[in-house]
């Protein structure tokens, strides 16, 4: 499915999903998500306004790890968290250099 189907009210707020991530959103999740199978990570993007989030204390951008098939691992601990889009892009760029 796509975030537009699973979360019809959700607005990306003008940000672009980084290249290599495919929409894997599911309405039972707290927010839309995009999977990058090659890099074994999932990008969760939440509402810009923290008060609109299911978990207001969570960051807007969260990266979790996946297995080689793109499935979530048992550990849902975040590899990255931030409310700043530029920090997300920098982290993805830095992590690509070390991969």
C-alpha cells in the first residue's frame, strides 16, 4: 500500500523521501514508513507537529533496522531519530559511506 491510501490525512509537509526508499506504509502502524531493502533500514515519518503524533515524544524522522528481506527485526530500537530533515539526510549520507 501507499501512505496516501493507508494514511489519507497525512501530509509530508514538503519533504522528499530519500532515493532508494519504497513506500511500505500500513494503517496499523503509528505513522507511514518507507523501506530500503538494500540498506536494511526503514524510515518512519511522522506529523510535523508533535501534538498530532500518536506518540508526541517520538521524533518526526526515525530509522529502524530491517532484515535482508526488508522485514522489521525483533529490535525496534532506533538507529537514528530527529525532528530535523537535514540531520536525517546527513545521517543517511554518512551511513552510506560506512556501509
